[in-house]
C-alpha cells in the first residue's frame, strides 16, 4: 500500500481508512441507517399483552366504583353534566335569535352585588396589586373585599359587609400611590363604554335652618329635592354647629342643580300647610 501520509488501522481483519485513535468514532455514513429497527407490534401481540393480566385492572374511564357497585364512566359523567332541560329554548325570528333568561337566576345573581362599588384608576401609574394591598391594609375594612377589573381602568369592588361599602362610598375619593379612585354605586346594566362617572357625592348646606328642623327624616326629605340622601352630618344631628345643617347627597352630574327649595309643614293643631 502506497504511503500517502494517512494512517490506517486493522480491525477484525479489515483495513479501515480511519486513524487508530478514532476507532470508536462513527463515520458519517453510519448515521444514514438506523442501528435498530423493529416492526410495530401486531394485533395478536397486543391481544397477548392484554390477556397476560393487565386487563384485570379496569381503566378509570371504563368503570367507576360508586358505593361498592360498578357503573360505566359515561353514566357517572352524565350525573355531573348540567341540566338544561328546564331552561328556556331559543326563539328564532327570521335572522334574529332571542333568548329569555331565567328571571330567578338573574335576581339571585343581583343579590351578590348588593354591596358593590365601581371605581376607576389609571393603570399606567398604579397596578391592580397595589390597589388590593391598600384595600386590605389601609382602608380599615371590617370584612373582605373582592376586586375585579372590568376594563378601561374600571374596577368592581364587592364588599362582604354593607358597612364597609357605605364607609368607602361616603368617604369619597381615596388615593393609591398618588392616584385618585372615585367611587360610584354599582348599578345593573353597567357598561364601561358609557359615561364613566354619572353621579357624585356632595355636601349640601342649609344655612339659617331653624334648629327644630334638624331631624334626620326632615333633612332627608329636604335633601331628596337634590338627589339621593346618604348621611346627615354628625355635628348637625347633635346640634354642635348651629349656623347651618349639612347633608351628604348623591347627585346626578347631568341633572339640574337645585339652588332653592320651599319647605312646608302643617300648623300645630291644624290641617293647614304653611
């Protein structure tokens, strides 16, 4: 063999064109064919495996043990599927399809929002976690509050206790990391695409109102002319400040502002109003 500078090695009587120190390395052509190739098991082989004892264990999807008796998986799953037989059927009217929802279910769901407020924040400057942290540690709530983002910066606050909801509503705007959150009462059919803030809380003063009129029912009756009364000022109820009475009222921002009201009552011992 002509010496060309290449080394050769003998293995099992064959002359290889690879160096002796690389005898354990594979040639590139070795990767072109699989080292082991086996045919997939035949149907008869599968049958033998099943009959060898594995079939004695029932597959969980085939049988379910319930109270000592076996039943099919389909029968067990059927019990967990929702019952829709009693629900109203769709009404097809031309190109429209109308659904009449169960009224009882709607009213039941409404009850879960009895103590709910809507707030709005700018999420570019404050995160949802920061709002949750302040609600838990700063707002001094007696119960729990659940926060759910609604989109466009709106947050649904569902309070566990009515007193917490009323306290936050009357407290007015709160700050979280320097960002102001303004609340409004949740209402059915609320949409984030509507006017974001339709109402607000304001303190209405009644200057020079005679002190005998400083009764909660009388002041609430007067405040209803401007909106929905929420609270009478504590100093007013206790007669601490006598120059004016003050009532917290929820007013509609788009409504007409009431500047003056006329108060009437019956004369003592008579049926005449004056």
